[in-house]
C-alpha cells in the first residue's frame, strides 16, 4: 500500500501545532475531522475572489459560483453512486438531513399507530427527530436492542418488523462504540416488510466506500465536517420517487416556482428542499474534501485505520483495569474506554494537559450509556492522519493519569 503518512500529515496544518507545550495528538475525529490545506485554500478563494449568491444572478460571479455549486452536487452524486444528481440535497448536516426526513416523510407517509424502528446505539440526532415525529403523527417508536459487545441483535430486529413498520432509521457506524452495522441486511429485511430505510452515515462515510444504489437505502445522510470538509454543510440522499412525493419542510427563496397570496407552487428537485440562500461555499468546500480523500483512496484509508485500531486496542488493553465499550467483530477506529473508577472527565482533562485531545461524556448517546449503566466514556477516535506513535502517547498518558487519579 502506497500510503505516505508523513506527507499526509503535512496536508493538515492544525496537526503541526503544540498544546500546553506538547505536540498536538488529535483523537477527537468522531466529533469533527481536521481540514486539509486544499479545502482551506478552496474556501479562502471562494470568499476572497468568487463570492456571490447562487442561482439568482445573471452576472459573472454568480454564474461562476452557481456552476461550481451544481458541480459539487455531481461530485457527491458520484461519490456515493446516486442514480440522479437531483437525489442529492444540500443541508446543514446529518442532523438537518434527518430532521428533514422526519418532517417531510412523516407528513407524507406516517399515520396514527404506524411504527418507526431505531436502535439502542443511535445518536440523539437519530432519536429525537423520530420521537417528535411520532408525537406529532401519533405513531410508535420501537428500539432494536444490542449485545454486551455492542452489536445489534438482529433476531430482535426481525421480531420488531411488521406491517405497521413504515421506516427503519439506523446508523451505519456507532459514534460511541465504533460498531459497523450490517446495513445491507437491515435494509433488505426492512424492504421485505414494506418499510423504507434511512441510514445515518455520519460516522461511516469517511471510513470506506458507500454505494447507495448497491445498498438500496431509501435515504442516506452525512455531514461535511466529519469528511474533512467544512462545518455547516451536509447531504441528504433520497430516492427520486420518495423526494418527489414528499412535501418541503422549509419555505422561502429557491424552493418556489411561483408565489402569489392565493397559492405557491414548488420548485423541482433538488431545489424544493433547499430553501433560502444555500451554504454554497460549504458545498464547494465539501466537494474539495471528497476529491482529496478519493485521491488518497478509500481502500487505503480503511486498511490503514484498521491497523491503527488493532494496535491501539492491543496497546490499551495492557493497562490494568481498562475496559473497552464496543467490542464488535466489525468496527472502525474508535475506542471508548474507562479505567477503574476514574471519571471520564478527569481522565480527559489530564490527557488534555499532555496535548492529547479525546472526547469524554455520553457522546450524545445517553440511552446507550444507560444500557451499560455508566455515566460516559473516554473516546479516542482515530483517522488516517493519526500515527502509531500517537497511540503510544495516548497509552503513556492514560498510564500517567491512572497513577494520579487512583
């Protein structure tokens, strides 16, 4: 594998800095990833030389940035292998995408006593919108349980599926446990029961190839900032027929065809779901990030990150009293752990003073923490710009923190 970690790290200027006099070890990638220089340069150029509102202008700047914006849509389409470019909706992020489906799909398809299935390992963003929709539509929310190792219990999922099931909303990868769910099997089982499927790809899109046509998912959502792109931009993929039948969830400019005080008619796809001035700079920045990871190769990224996970797991498990939460047979490079009775916040604070950035707390998965009867974990989430030497520093930091806190 031709994978030059030294040159890759040079692409990310934030990684060269020091924190509290120590070289930064950034292992909070599950929350947000750092941005390569090419994405930073793209955004700076757009702001400094090309900024203009899209679609509405007839002048040069507007036409130029409109073309780049729509080209970004095509880049995303190709990246996830959507059939049509109009199936790609730009949103504010995964949360915005899920909320859009919860409202629009809910209005079009959900009736009283219908059922929606989620799992015990979902992020709050894939729980609360469905609770709100079920309250509004008088529907019921069902939950797939997980095993102690952090894997979905598929037999229980099969039992939940029935003629009332209208939607299954499941994460591709758990942000807290790192579990990679068997989403193709989940999708096929749902479709056999007549239900549609939304995949929360926030933690999956950056770790391997996604093909929405091969998966046959009905919706797929992800965020730009977890794919080395800008914040405030995300993607909602939806099958054309579904998007066509769903009502818009926001009103305003660009989503209209004709407006009068008596009646408004809506624009065609994808613009029906893109009310207001879109985050065009974010969309173009996201396209730049996609080009960057494609140049490295998603297969190369996945292979390297698997090596990081294997090394980090073996290394950390040498620490007496350390427990890893999330031991699925198939997982990405996320390790959530506790050491003895040490509170995760205390561990995180000491690691921070050593320049090591990890995430502590519930990771927006409170029901999952309740499942394990814990208050939270320390989460080290690694990506392809992390190194084995940084894992050694994490190990040393945990050992030092353990000696101070026990």
